[in-house]
């Protein structure tokens, strides 16, 4: 019987992991199933562009996995029985239970509402494709001088605010954040960001914590009331409670606690990657939720799975963070390099050169995701169990 690898989620980590495993493991020994709620691969790094009116190319997962032997199931994961190695999914054909030998958990994240009343009922966000498209439709209905409030001071909030301001110049865009927008940036990068906000006419409210979102308004802790036609919530990310509810060891934020191989510390047959994993980098810090982290943790998880199945040495993938790249509309951006302690360096790439750098990253990632099995080898690695069975058969004969 073939070893069954079940991959939950087909985002940046899951889709590329499935393709990589298909390239390096023999199909006679292993079968791979990918479960994803949507039929398309979603370029999450472009969702702020979708909200503002741009339309990135759609990539169907069935096309991406064609000819790989990967089995694709379009369904939502509703339950994980880690003790019996069974995942329950719900799709158009109903509920189904999927057994696995090895599980790769890459379900990603969504917005963190931080318990703020009204976020779910009245706010928009750009953490999912359908949500970004809903925001896009709403922005298109606003009259000139319509008011948009973006809540958050991280990269997603900045990209959403600048993209919306550029695409809808007749709207009034404001940003409210608990601290300073991207306060971790170096001085040169912060100055560049401030000039971008001024150029777009974005009104920035620093040290302003939004504590309630209502219909047509957002209320701050200091009592200030923002009248708004659209509130965009971009104040961080949170993971689905599925992992914690399933009895897996998790960190305080619900992400799966893993060892250096990306194996669950409580259930070693489960590996995790992407936003779902609480991984410690090479300098002792938790890796942030980001596309870059998804790449590093995916590479380490797939290396470990292949090594465990084939009896080979686990390649140690460097777990580090090189910097932050943020777009400021379609014609401006910045890249902030960081040191080995994740502190911003004085140097930062800014303006058109950073724009081309960010565009190159997006294009490279899109191509890689669109070709998850590029260079598929004609001979792939056999598992230890399959080799042992072949040897036993020869001896018996």
C-alpha cells in the first residue's frame, strides 16, 4: 500500500510543497492528496491590488497539478483527528473522511479581529480573495470624497491604503494604527513612506487604537470617532483554531509548535509550514507570518518528509529573514534590509528600483506556483518501505 501524504491548504506553502514532493518521491510508493477550499491558487500578496481594481491572472489548481499524479479535492477542512490520523472535509459532494500517513498542515491565516466588536459585521479585509473582491465592489460604489479608513500599521495595511488611494484618487483615504506605520523601518525608509502618504493624500493617525467598528463609523480608544463609508481591517493575522482544537501542541497564538524539521512536537507524523507554523528561526526568534517564511518552512518540511520516507539525511534549510518589501501603489515601493537580529539596517531600496524588485519577486513567485512540478524527474526516490519490500521479494524468490 502506498504511503499517503495529505496536504491541507494550497497557498504559497501548500501548493509548492505538494509539487516538490511529487517531483522527488516515486509515485509507485507515495500518493499525494491536496485539500483546498478554492479551485484556484490565490496570490495573496496581490489581494490589495484586487481590492483596488486590478485583476491578476487566475491559476486553476487542477491545471497546476495536471500530470503530476496529485489528487486535488476542493473542500473545507472541518475536523482533524490527530490520534487516528483522519481529516474530515466538506465539499459539494458532502462530507468525507480522509486517512493519512503523513500530514502537511498549511492552512494559512486570516485577519485577527483582536476581539474588537463590529469587525466581522462591518469591516472589509484583504486576507482572502472573496473578501478582496467584496471590498472592490464596495469601493466602486462610493461617490467622490467617499471616506475609507484602513486600520493597521503593518505591511498589508500600508499596501492596501496606498493602492486604494492611487486607484481611487477621488476618495479620502485615512490610516489609523496603534503605533507608528511600519515603525520598525529604518529612518530613510520611514521618510520615504511618509512622503508616499503625503503624495497620495493619506491622512495618518498614529497611536490610535480602534476599539469598535460600526456601520459608517469606527471608534478609537481615545474617544475619537471616524466617520467612514468603508473600514478596511488590516490589523494583523490569526490562524484557524483547528490545530489547537485537535489537540496539537500550539503556541499562544494557535500556530503549531514544531521542531527544527517542522514536525509537530506532539504529533511527529504531522508537519506544518507557512502561517500555520510557529517556527523558531536560526537566531532564536519566532518567524513572522509572511510569504518569505512560507518558503523557508515549506522547504524544510518537504526536506524532512522526503528524508524520513527515503532514509536519507535531512537537508537543513536556513531559517532567516532578509527584509521587508512593501509596495506603495503601482509605481513606488521600498525594501528594508534587516540584520541577523531582525533589526532594520540603515540601507533601504526605495522608489522605482524597489518597485521593480517587488514586481520581480511577485512574478517569480507566480511562475513557480504556476509550475509546481517544473523539472519533474523521470526517476524519483523510492521509500525505505518499498525498497525493503523489493529486497524481501527478491530474497523470497
